[in-house]
């Protein structure tokens, strides 16, 4: 008599397992996300990729701590985000919107590694080998040791990986890979989770660096189970609009480096190109003597960037007025508008407010508060601020300007780009050394900052 197959219901959003179908997932609270999956024992005789090596426990003081060897990807920006390069045996997840440049970046990295390190295996589950070759011609990524495989069956992929033994393995994308033992469709919670675990075993046992490309949901977060982010060593998110010129690669998890670093790329005809001097590019089209335009020295990780923020405040007969912001949290704008109205006396309740960060770089650190506040006031009053001025500082609800971190690097970048006036929190003036040609203004509150900015 044939044994009855067991059935489980798995949430496509959070991975919650239920024994029966429920309209609302108890894990994430979403409706109609539970999908039926058949549970079947793994077949005997399948490819064994277990992590067990028969090793014994070892005292922690006997564990060697020498630096792990890294190899470079050929992209200084990507190496910066990874912490200095790729570690053999590590698993990196690259996530981003469709068309942002994930496949272009990974294919170019494959060519660079194949040229200097050895064999690279690029596995595509969404395109044919001919399509990959067409992209490689456009990106100038043709190398003899770059091998392409169009396959989605994980057992076949693992077999080829063990035969080729590449320095780098790229899976594009994890949502197309499936294990035959699991009866659910590719891209389901079980398939994505189990496929990622098998790829991790391959990476660790054979010291093969693995890059995995992942899809995102409509909210811009990783599609599939959240456990996927816990399995991999590094999670990189691509940010930027499809039609925007610049892309930002940000690490949200990194077991071998900092999560504060970002990589900047420019989309060109030949693919993604590193942007080593980002401030110069961001300010190249910056208008002068325009109300509502302010330059902010922001810091991403250890990297200072000068970006332009633009504000437009205009009266409207329609209620309630609109509050929109691109690449800045709109709640921050609403808070600063309330500070201007309560502490400075600007009547902004009947005005539409639009805020935009030029270049498409998302900034969310508190140090941008003062510059945003002055940009809003500048547009409302239709007055321009002093020429060659940068502004930064955190603004409190009482209208006070609070001190921020990494002041030296912000000021150094502003001086490097030729700015002559710097408005910053007064508490940050302690032990601050600047060029004699640069004038620094320390302010204690928003009203004082406005008086200096509009001189």
C-alpha cells in the first residue's frame, strides 16, 4: 500500500509553516499567502553535499586567526563594500529591482576574476547561453576561463561545479533553481531555502566563492523567505531608479567586513562603471544662486559625499497640502516643517512642499536636518543662501542644532571641493582644524543658522 504524502502550508512572505490552510498567515499577518507544499522524503543515492567532515571540537584559543585570503573582483567599489575583496568559501547575495544592473555587474566581475584568478562558472536560469554571450560582448566580458551554464536543476549544477571546481560561482537567480526532491515549484519558500543551503555547503566544503542573485518584492525587499538572508555571509542591495544615472550598492549584512560602506556606480553603455570621485559628479550640474538649493556633506560609512538637496515650497488653495520627497524620508520633512512653523514663525500650513536629492542617492542620517531646514526656508522666502556654502547638523524639536559625528571628514571633503563657508553645530567646533581660507560658523539653533545662511 502506497504511503500517503504529507502536506504542509508555507507562507510565501515569511516562511511560516502551518498544518492546515489559513486565510491569514499567523507569522506576518498577510492574507492568502499560504501555499500548499507536498513533503516527500529525499531520494536515496542522491548527490551528497553535507557539511559533516568528521571533525572534532577544538578549544577556541587553539583556533588560528590569520587573515583570510581575498581576491579582487576588478571593481574597487565592489571590493570596498565586501570589505577588501572576495573570500573563498563565502556566499554573497545580490538583491535589487529588475533592470538595476545585477546581472551586468556580476557578469563583469566574472570576466575580471576569470582573467586574473582562474575558472569561473556563471549559471543562468533566466536566460540562454546566447543571451549571456550577447551581454558579454556589450560589456567586453569575454574570457576563455569564463564558463556559462544554462541550468535550473540543482543536482546538475552541483555536478558541474564539482567537475569544474571554479574560483567563483554565480547563480542568476536563486528563484529559478530547484531541487527535484522537493515537490513545490521553483521560487517557493522551500525551494529557495533548501537550494541556498545546498549552495552554501558547496561553497564551504570546496572553498568556492558563490554569488547569488535574488529578486525583490514590490516593496523593494528580498523576495522569498527571510531565512535566506541568514544563510548567506553577505547581503548587498542595489539602490537606484532604472532611469537614474547612478546606482548605490549597499551592504546590509557582512560577516567579513563593515556594513556601513557603499559602492557607487554609473550606468553607461558598456555597463556599470565605478565612480571613485562621487562628489565631483553629483555637483557637476548643481545650479548656483537658486532658492531652495543647499549642499550637504553627508557620510556613508567612512566615505564623505557632497550632495545637493532641492526644496520647492509653494502656496496652494487645496487642502490638505502635499508633502512629497524623493530619497529622503517624508516624515523627516514634516518634522522640520513643524519646527520652522513653531520655532521660527514661518506659516507653512497652506503650502505644498517638494524635496528632492539630486543624483538619486538616498540619505537618511540625522546630520542632514539643518541643511533640509534651510533649503525649505530658502524656497519659502525665495532667497538664496551664501555662495560656496555647505551646511550640516541635527535639528531637535526645540529648534536646537545638535552635534554630529565625523565632522573632520565632512569639512575636509567640502574644502577639497572648493567651498569657502561651512555652517555646522557649535559643539562641533571643539578641536576642529580648518584651512585659513575657509570660514566656519558654529550655530546653536535654527534661527541663528538662518540669519547666517541668508547674509
